C-alpha cells in the first residue's frame, strides 16, 4: 500500500510520540525533549504536504485556498520582515495542509488510530499521577493541567480527541463531551458546547438529540448547585459592566480599581476585552500596509500592553496577517463545518469555531492536527467507505 494511504496511522503515532516528548520535557525540564517534540511536529507537517501533493481526491478548491493563504502569509512576512515568527505562520498554514491531506487518503479506518487516540487521552492523566510540570510554575500559571498551561487548553485537547473518535462513537460522542466539560469544569468549554448543540442539533430533534439535551440540562443544574457556574455568572456581570462603562474607559483602570468596582478578583472577561481593544487599536492605527498585511505573525505578545497572545484566534489572524488572510481562514473553517454530515462531529467542530473566539487554540498542535486531519477524512467523498473497528 502506498505510503500516503498510511497518513492517519503515521499521524496518530507521530502525535503519541510528540506528546511523550512533551511529557518528558515538562517532567524533566530538559530542552532536548522540546527539540524532539518540535522536530516531530515539523515532520508531520512535511508529511501532510507530501500526502496532499500526491492525493487524487477532489480537493481543488482547498488547494487553491491553501496557495492563496501561502501567498498572503508570504506577503505578510515580507511586509513585516524581521518582526515575523515563522513557527506561528506554519501553525496557521498546517491547518490547511492537514485538512487537505485528510481528504486525500480515502476512507479506510485503521484500528491503530483508535488505540493512538486512546493513548493521547490517557497521557495527560498519567502525567498528573506521576508528577508536575517544571515549566508552568508561579503566579502566571494558576490553572495548570498536566503539561497544558491551563484547563481550557486541556478541555480543547480532549474535545479534539473525541472529534477524531466520532466515527466510532457517532452520536454517543456528545455524551462523552459532557463528561469532558464536567471533568474540566471550564466555563468556555461548557458555553461553547451548549451553543454548538443549540446551533447544530436542535432541528430536527431526534430521540438521541433529545436524550443528549436532557442530559445537558441535568448536568447544568448539578453544576449550578455545586457552584461550578459561579465563574460564568461573574463573567457575564463583568461583561455587562464593561459595556456600560465603555471598554476604553476600563482599559485605563488599575487592577485594584477593577476589583473594587466588580467585587471580584476573577477578571478574565475584563482582561480579554481590554486586550482585544488594545490589539484592535494598535492594528487599526497602522498604515495601509499594516492594515492589509497585519503587523506580523507572533508579534501580539510583543507589542500589546498585556504581553500575551490575543486569546481570540480570529482577531489574531486578522491583526497579525491581515483581512485577506482572515477572510480565507473564515471561509475555510465555515466550509468544513457546513460539509460535515455526522451530527456529533459537526457539533464538536462547531465547539472549536466558537472556542476560537476566546482562546489561543491554533498554538495547540496536537488538537489542531486531530481536528483538521479528521475533518478532512469526515468530509471526504469516500468517507462512507470501509470501516475497521
């Protein structure tokens, strides 16, 4: 069998190896393991490019979109020469290459894929049992989960794993997503899941969807009773207050003033909107070239008042690469979600698109590889073919 038809087994095995190196890096602090994990990432991207070049499946539109995205990213690189992170650009472009490669390899499902995904789910929990990270320490990382910087990232990782398993679990995958939301206890993941189900699964309402929605209502009531939704309610109050004051006014207030104003130290909603306002103000104040081609990949954490990425991948693509790159990205992801036929998979991919609004998800290589390569598989014309248990 041609090597390109082994795309999914090779990719899944590569992701397990990458996460083992990441595990070792965080457990020991040795940069050797970080170098090895980055090398595996580059090899997987290269392999996806090789597969998409050889692929015969009809992906002409997406290949044109990839070429267009490459040209735009290349132009942004030239316009921001010296202030441009190649690694960040590769992360964005790899979404296109993994998706097209996934569409190009046919429908055969290999048992080794499922075993690898199970291993990916297990690794973070094993890490939590054997030790703690030597990298994410101090007050800047109050919400570490295993070798992830925060539980939002971990929740997305498990959602991506479930998306890749959706072929085998079908509609039951949404029940497992509820378990993920409850275990991770993250407002963002819960909100994204609820909104995705509302958008994708309400009409027509089948028996399976009714059971899933009923389970979600019960889980939400329990979460409210246990206080798990307190942070969500606080965040909504904070957002309402921000809009009543005007975000630019809030951005000039001190941390102490914000605590006094809101009566809480949980100011993540404030900081996100302040950060987004600052990024937009900087981006929109650039000249024509800066607006057209962005201010450079990976530069937000350098030029912004709050020195971190945008916590909004749509804003990130717009500000760092420009409006045409943003348009290509939006067309790309929306075309995928409209092409997915299996309801569980469509819902979980919609969770990703909603979650893009509040997190830096493109940075999560394993999650993005699973989402986009398997989205390619599931939207392939041959996806209804052979299935191996």
